[in-house]
C-alpha cells in the first residue's frame, strides 16, 4: 500500500506491505461526542454553577477581589472562536462582574513556564480580538517570566523536599483561576489541573525536581500514566502552592477532542475535580484498539509542530518527539520494536527559538558524553547562563533549562527501541550523531530492519498525521494486557 507521511514542509511517500495496520487519531476510532457550539455557553454556565469541591465564583468574589486568570500558551488548546480559553473566560468574567469585581482588578498571565514567552500576536490568537482588545492595551495580559526575581515568590519546599516558586501575580491574588486543557500528555498523563500550575507559573529550579532523568527514566514513567512519580510531584507542588496561598485554585478544565472541541467541562477544586475529568478524558485518550504487538512503527515528522518551527529538524527536539511517541505507544509495541520516521533533518536548529541547543548538541559530541543522560550534569550551567536567560526574557526564546527536560525525554526512545531509522535526512550526520540510523527511503529502512532486527514478517503500524493532530495513548484491546507491575502502578487501560 502507498501512504504519505509528513516530511519537512510537505510529505514523503512510502510503499508498505498490504498487511500494514493504520491508525489515525480521531478517525480510526472516533472520539466521544463533543458539545455542539450552540450548547457550549450553557455547558460552561452549568459547570460554573456547580463547581466540584468548592464554592462558586459568585460566592468567592466581591468588590475589591483581585483575580488572576492563569491561561495556557499556544502549545496547548485550540484557537478557534469557541476555544476553551475564549469561552470559559467570557463566562467567568460575567460571573465576576456580577459579583462586584472591577475590570482593573483582573489580570491574565499566560502560563508559558519555561516555554517561549508569548508575543503580542500569540496573545491575540489565544484570547481572540474581543478579550485582547479589552485587556492587552491596559497591561492586564502578561506572559509569565520565571526569571523576573521581583515577581517570583519562594514558597520553600514540599514534604518530599522539592523547591516551590510561584508567580507573585498569582500568589497575591484573592482568586487564582486555572484555565486548563485535559488532553493526553506524555509527561504524566494529562495536561490541565495541577500539572498546569506546577509547570506554568514556577521556575526552572522547581521544574528541575521532576523533568530530569531520575524521574523520567523510572519504570513508572513509561508508558505514560497518571500514577507516576512525576504526576505525584505535580500534585504535591501545586497543593503546596495552595497551602501557602491560603486558598485553592479555582480550576476550569475542558476535556478536548482531536480537533480541540470540548467533550466535557469541569470546574472546581483540582484535587477533587481532576479524577472526575480524567474518567471522561480516558474514553478519548486511552484507546483500546490493538490486537497484537507491533514490531515497526512508521510515521513522519514535519519541520514545524508542537513547540515550534524547527522541532522536526533540530536533532534534540527530534529525539524528544520520537520519545513522546514511545511514551504514548509503549503498551502496543514489541520488545524488538523499530521506529521508521521521515524527517528533513536539515541542520535547522532555529537558534532564535532554542539558542542553547546548538551548544548542547556540540557538547554531546565530546567529553565522554555517551548517552543523553550524561548531559544532565550541565543543566545548571545552561539554566544560569545570563545570555540565554536574557533571550528567554526579552526575545521570546525557550528557557535554557527546557532543553534538559527535552534531553531527559529524548533518551526514552533509545531505552525502548531496537533501532530508530530517519528517512530522507538532508544532513544525515545530525541523526547519526544522536545514535539513529539513516536511509534514503522508507522502503530501504524497512528492508534493513527486516534483515537485522524484526525478521521477514513484522507487525507494522503506520501512523499518518501523528504530529498534526492531538494524539492518543494506544492500548491493547484486551485491558489485561496493559497492566503495569513497576512500582505498583496500574494504567487506566488496566480497567
């Protein structure tokens, strides 16, 4: 069969065996029904009127209340007129105004964490013309700056000993509101909820307590699940924030489908609300589909996706993307599994967006750096580099420690595959220097894998559009085949 896979700014054709299975998220297995547009506002108003585990905004708010909305950056959620961010904020503003809150007591902070700080154009896309016009020009929409020492608050340590810092804008507000998206995430199961606050409004020192090899290379991290040490740390850090603030976050999360449409709306106290929202999200995210284990995964990597232009060509970001697929699909792959992935791999690092990764890549080629975890000892060196920090703060670059969470994740593909083939690399040396094999075509890569690793009749799974649509976590059709025995953790797929 002939299939097209993402490659650079276009696609590349592959001729695969006729018995190849194909999975496309949202198509092969349909998502649960989404809320129709004409019923969205009613769904939000109902959720806000019946928050889980805490009072309503109307009961919490009064004249003089300082309110801070914590809103995800462009990496997550849709940007359509009916997106969760836009509709939820408008509905909550109505309640706040009705309770006496004044417009000048409202702040919006884009919770980019260590991601690139949002530009004006990003804010306009996130909030839409109406909200943007109402709040941007008065300085009430800002992008989180984790290196702004005057506006970060040291909250000490969790009981486990993890450092916790929080944005002063959030800490000093009377009503901090988390706007979250419950979408499948390779880092701890789901976005939204306490993951949002633990990563979006803190600093690199706090994030370094969980986005590191000692947490991400544990057996409870792969495959992705909601019971890992990382997930527990998210919860502990965010609950510590609530303890020190003296009140909980008011959370409004939406479970989203493949096209970022709302499947369900959940409001209230995150500790009680998250497990309820996850039950709905599990129906879309953990897909019980596979009837056999796969020896070969085939997909394509565009140049631009998720974190930005260059993700599919920057060698370290490429490795993170490959590992994210392993985290999602580990339950359905065999012990000898091979990845075959097309990538232009043309040496484009996008130095403006990730100014530190070229230096990190070059250091990885030297001084006994045998695997990516060997780079971790340089994390603080990069994280405190003043020039890289200035670029994060003032030129919309990623924070330099973000690269170390990418490296920690990137090693997972090597840990869980027999080989990774990059197809169509324009500068194949970048792939080879990361431990990957290179071939000109999918057919050549598959022939080599058959000869050396998987045999003549491997089970092959093709994953077109894997980086173009919101992903799922594939599971075996028989739930009993998905159980995890490491650390006593059981995935949602285990039933």
